[in-house]
C-alpha cells in the first residue's frame, strides 16, 4: 500500500511500520551496529 502511494491519511503510520520492520530485519541479520538479535549456539 505504501509503496504504491495509496496510503492516504495512514502514510505516517505505515512509514513507522516500515522503519520498524527494517530495523528488526537488520537486527536479525546482525547489521544493526550493536543492537542485534542474539544468536543461538
């Protein structure tokens, strides 16, 4: 929805979700500069 430009009044909220998803993905991939998800042995 956000990528297609159809967010309407929800664009700020959708951008927050997108930012948090990107942060979580980077944390899982160990790319967050110290704020990463712990790996299991």
